[in-house]
C-alpha cells in the first residue's frame, strides 16, 4: 500500500514539474565572420580579424511563461551575450548582460522588472534598416540605440495598430546610491503606429550621466521615424535630436554640452524569398562644429534554412574636421587607455563576411 501511495505521489510530482517546465525554452544565436578594416588603430594600419556578433549579437538564453489564470501570465527572460571568437561573456562580462527580467503579462500589457532594453532600443528595432546589427549600422554612429538599463521597471503594451513602451531605471549602469537618486537615472518611452504598408514611431530618452557628487549632467534624445513597404521593398527614414546638458558629452562629440542631429535613410529589398539586400546612409550633424561624419552600409543576406544564413556587409565611414567615426563606432578614452577604431579625420572601409545560426 505504501509503495502504491509513493508511486502515485512521485507520478503527481513529475506531472506537475513537467507542466511547470512546459513554458520554458532554450534559444540562441551564434554569429561569426572574417572582418577587414582600413586605417585602424593608433598607427592607421589595416586590420584583419575573426569577429563575433556581426548581424546579431551571439547569445544564448532561457525564456518562460506560466499561466496564472484570469488572462494573467508570469514571464521571465535570462539572455546571455558572448563573443564566439574567445568564449568570453559580453556586455562587460555580465552573465546575463542582454536581458534579465521577470514580470507579469496581461491583456492590458506587460510589467517587467530587471535589466532590459531601453525604449529607445525597442524603437530602433522597428526603424533601423540594418535591424540594429551589432556591426555596421546605426549603433556605430549612435550607440544609444543599442542601450540596456539595469534596475529598470518597464511597461510594454500593444493595442491594435498601436504599440508602446515606457521604462524607469533607478540606476542604468550600476547600483543605486543612497542620497543620490538622480545619479545614473534613466527613463524613456516610445510609441509606434502600424497600418498596412505604413508605420510611424516616436521615442524619448533621458539619461543622467554624472556621479553621486555631480548628478547634473544629462543626455536627452528625441526620435521620429517611419517605414513604408511597397512590393518587395521596405523604405526607412528617421531623425534623432540629441542634447548634452550641464557638462555631459555625446558619443563622438568634440566638446561637452554639444547638440547633434542624426538623419538616416535606407531600404530593404527581397530579390527572392531567400536572398535580400539592405542599403543605408547615416549622417550626424554636431552643432557648432564641422566634425560631422557619414556612414554608409550595404548588406547582402542569403538564407539557407529558417535557422542558418550567410551574409556579407560593407561599410564606409566618411570623416571630416577630425571626427573619429569608425565603421564599428567612435574612438573612446584618452591617453594610454584610448581605443582607436579609426585615425581621427581619416575615412575607414570595413567589410565582413560570415554565417549566422539560430537555435
């Protein structure tokens, strides 16, 4: 009798565990290629290398849901970025640097808690012709479009043709500090309206970049963009206004407290169901300076299966008056710790060919 009761209990536990796990899935992307850059490094030499995460950042993750009844679901996502060429964790060595959140989903939207994409990145996923590619796209000239925030509370909702999100981060890149509630704070929102071939979106982001002793520096960004599909082509156009205030500095700016206008235009074209082309141009106009760079990108992608594709991408960064935009981003830092993607004032050609696999 005891054996039968134990067997029944074990079977019940196993069934419940299987049911609980039924909403959990493992996923990932592995992306690597061979890359060439001209005018690279401190001495302006040519660079050849194996590069990870070109069209999509290499990653693995676990996502899950549980039905709570009454239209409610518990949701979670743990997503870890990594460099396939070295095996190192990405996003500054974080285990789950891409996303790490838990929340509740309802017919009225989702409320999410943890590290997650900013609303500006969500917006850009819809309106960048390069689809927020980690290499060769808008992230080089405006890295804020790829941002994530720690310690964030986020709402995401979809109501017919209208989709939107809003978030508030208590400290976007670290830990909260008692008595310094403004330091590191970030908040923003986006709205997107899609109907038929047309889509239009608006976004806003506010980030305090100072220190606990000086909480004033702030970066504010406003963006508007749209898409229009016609036959096998989809056209993209967008504009972003950025303002650096109270001592803050924009990426690529020659001085603090600068403003900048960013414009982009691009097109995706499907020649066949398996073969597609993308072309885009990005231009950043830094106010009160002539250091205004351009970036041009062309990408070809051939899909072998739903999981595996082969791509080739070429980018050209056009610099003027000591601007320092490389095809993989601006130079950063000063002195011995400076990172040189390109020689200041020099143009740079980049090309990468690789393979991407999803699982």
